[in-house]
């Protein structure tokens, strides 16, 4: 997301009130991304905190995918498992 925003690590660090070294550690995965970090980075990246976690292959979630994720998180564990089971019924068979 940082690259998509056209920011250097240093620029993101300044915007989020941290050091370039911390941004580097987060990007390399040597420092865990915590809820605190999400709250600090999201405004600097002009996104929602969960969008940072939703990154896959450098692409942001679509509005529809984000809505599905938001709704899923409101379900209890049992409901989530039932929902996943339902979705698997629509999954094409593996070759």
C-alpha cells in the first residue's frame, strides 16, 4: 500500500509518527502488525485499518469484498463456520 500511495518508507514514517527503521521491520515481517500499528498507519495511507490486512498481491479489497469481510466479523464463531461451509458449496471442484 505504501508503494501504491507513492510514499517512501521515510515519508510513511513521518506521517505515522515512527521511524523508517520501524516501517522497514513491519514490511519485512520482523515486527508484528498490531491494532496500534494499524491505527497509526491507516490515516497515513488514507485507508481503513482493515484494508492494510486485506492486501493481497498489492491490490486493495473491492467494496463488495470489504462489505463481506465486515459482515463476517460480526458473526460468532459457529455462524462463521456455517457461513464458510455454505460458501464452499459454491467452490468449483479442484482439477
